[in-house]
């Protein structure tokens, strides 16, 4: 299936593109700093297996933190709810996504939720496999299944760029290993995690994944169950409470849908029982969210009554 261009959607994209000028692209990972900050594209995948788009919707970008939702779904299938949340909490945090402070002050010393870096690293550590390569292949195959694209891969340059500079994430891992939240070889965990964050796809494929969550884990094309219904609901709940970093509360008020952003400028949006949304707009606000992407969602939510509240 392919997307069809939509004139009304293109008008909204053209209207909000100027918001990109107010932000900046992520540059703490050198390979991410090379994009054009005014790029903006969107695809909306409907439950009836149709799709509309505006902008360069076939341009690839890396998932970054969006991958946290997908790996959480796999870890919950691998380990079960009790195992996962015995090691990672369920509460939002007002701290930055890469903060270490709550690990030091919380008792027990476990990450507050799976959407911050510490929690995501702990969740990736839970994926079953006898080796780093086997765990990575299971993550990749799961994402390929959700996107219905057998050749989804990762950006080697971005992954290596992050691996060479991810000292804070290593510190989070070693702190959690001290408190038995993670186990095994930390460098292997870092390799898997940086590959996971560097998985790349386009807005259409991301919107299709959103449609899977919108349908509570069902494939929008075949009706096959890809994610158990209770796990899809858990993931959507985290997207509402923690998905937009420490701007999640404001986003819930202004847009009101489950969503997860990444510092590449991607946003995965879910309108339950209706749409999956994929957005790419690399110019970020101070919280790490796509400036034009959020404004686009605000307009769509108001115009089409997206809010779940």
C-alpha cells in the first residue's frame, strides 16, 4: 500500500513549517546535526488501511527515543509485566530524559519509567537472547514486523557516533548494575541500545506502527495480532504520561493523544481506534520535541477532535 498526497494536510504543513526556525537540531550526537532544520513531513495511516501524506514522507530518519516504546512492547512479551515493572517504575518525571539524579534519590534505585534513558536501557537489557547479536536481531525483526518492511535497518554512522560519545548512558548502566537493575556486559548493552535508537524509517512506516497501537496491537492490513492487547494499552499509557519528555503534561492538554518523540525530530502519534501518525521535523524545542511537529499535531487535534480526554 502507498500513501496519497493530501492538499489540506499540505496546507497545514506549509503553515507550521516556520516554527522550525525557532528551534535547533540535535547536535550532541554529531551525525544528527547534518539535517535541514526546516524539513517537515507527515503521514496519517487510517484504520481502514488507507494513508495520506504531506511533505517528503518517504525520507528516512532515525527513531531515537521512539524506539523505547517498541522495545518495551517486546520486553513485556519476553518477560511479563511483573518482571519488567519490578525493575522499572511507572511514574512520570519532571527531570530531563537523561537525568541520573532520580536514580540516586529513589528507593529502591530503579528508573521511574521506561521512557527516560535509564528506564529504556534497563528495558533493552531485558530482551531475551544468548548474545548481543541475538538480542539485536530479535528487536530488529519485531520492528520490521510492526512496520511491515523486511529491510528496516539502522544508521551505522549515527549508532557509532552515539556509541563513541554516550558516557552518561554508560554511567546510568553502571549505576543500575550496582543496584542489580541491569545485568551482563554493559558495553554489549550499549551496542544494542545505540543500534536500537538508530533504527531508521520514514513517516509512512512510522504511521503504520502507530496504526498497530491504535488498533490495540492488530495489524491494520491483515488483522493479525502483533502485540497482546494489554501490552499495547500499557505502551499507549506511557506515551500519554511520559512520551513527550518533560513536556508530556502540556502535550496531553493541547493535543491529547498517546505520542512518543525522538531527538531526531520524529513523532509517533496514536489516535485510538482511528489513526497512526508519523511525523518528521528535526528542529527541536528546549525539551527535545519537534517544534513544527507539535504545532502540526495541535492543529490536527483541534480540527479533527483527536483528544482522548
